[in-house]
């Protein structure tokens, strides 16, 4: 990091280890919202730290990734239940069926006012309107395991193909392009738009961070530990990208020029997954062992 700066990390217990905090996002209400993938619920942490969990009865579908929608609500995927969920800031939950067997995973709001999601088991990208109407778009590859998805600076959606060793782009008209990665077995997962007009992604299989321009040019940056297993990535408040290292329980930072540094989380083996920029200007990380970590950049 720049000379004289550092990251201060503090963990907040939010559940038991069996609940599994996984995805996390900032809500339109100034709170943090996160999924409990094993418990089947969605959690809310208020600015003062108060916790609430919804719905009262657990969802059987395994909520995974959560994002703010264009309608002032939060939207999340249910991988096992093949559903897309919507939760209002008051905690009311609505579920919409996604195509059977698809396994929705990543989800992001598009420039068209709809939510776009990956169908991991079906090699398709889905689109759902805020009214619950679903459409699907087939990918030109088979068995590619589409994973995470993010809105790009070109008004398209960009997504990772974990087994396809590629990054894909889908326009709002459904047109798809696939860009193969240089490293065999890269297994990309998390992806985010960067401050430099490119998309940044993590390669959980190769222990690298990748950058892809909207023209499809790929650059890769190896992490110090090839076994770090980076999982999720987000643009930070400092003009850099921040990512989780599931394998080593670290949070990493990469500058647009490719300089990397890493910060250990307080608890070893805490299994960091999702990462988001919080309403308070800090980075927040969902730890599957039962906590949220706040990463303040000083």
C-alpha cells in the first residue's frame, strides 16, 4: 500500500459457524445485507451493529449472492432451490422461480433496470425484471459453470466461466462473447468493474488476479501464494481492487498497475467469501465461519 497507509481489520460475530455467511452487499437503507447460505436466511446489520434475520422460517434454497436492485430492494440467488429472492428493507421476502436445474449463483443489476444472474448448472445467463418475469440466454459453451456476474462500464454484463476457463460478456440484447484465459485451470470466480474502465476477476484455481478490457484483452497478476484461492473482488474506496483469499484467510489489494499486498484476517481459517464496499466507506467481508470483517483503510 502507499507509504504510511494500512488496513485495520475487526471481526463481528453474526452467527454460528454452521450458518455460513457467504454473500454481502450494501443496502439502500445504509445497512449491510448478507446471506447465510447454510441456514437459509438473509441477515441485516444496521449501522450501529444491530442484527436482524429474515425470513422467520428458513429458506430451503440456500441463499448465496446478494445485491442491491434498482427498485430499492435486495435481490439474491438460491442455488439449491432454483429461485431468485427479493427482500425489501423491511424484511419482507418474495421468491420467483428460476428454470429448474439451473442453479442460480451470481446476480447483478443491469443498465436496463433488470437483474441478471448466472445459471451455473445450465450454461445459461438469466434475466429477471423487478416484476418477476424471467428470460434465459444460452451460452455457446457446454459445462462451463458460469459463476459470478457484474455490470460493466459498457452497459453489458460480464461473467466468469469457472470450468470454461474464460470470461464472458452478454449485451442487453442477449448477444454473447467468450474470452478464453491464458492460464490453464485458472477457474475464475468473482468479478467486478474496476475504476480504470476494465473488469477485474479472481482465479481461484491459479492463485491469480485477472484484468480484462472491454475489448477482451486479458492480463494476469500472480499472487504471492498460489494456494491463496481468491474468491470475490470489489472496487475499493481508494481506487484499487480488494479481494478475499479463501485458502489463506487474507484480504488482498491490487492497484490498477498490478501491485499486490495482503492483510491477514484476525481469525485463522475464517473462510472469507463475499466482499463489499460498505455504506461507511470501509470494506466488509463475509466469513463463512460466522462473522463479518470490517476492513478500514487508513
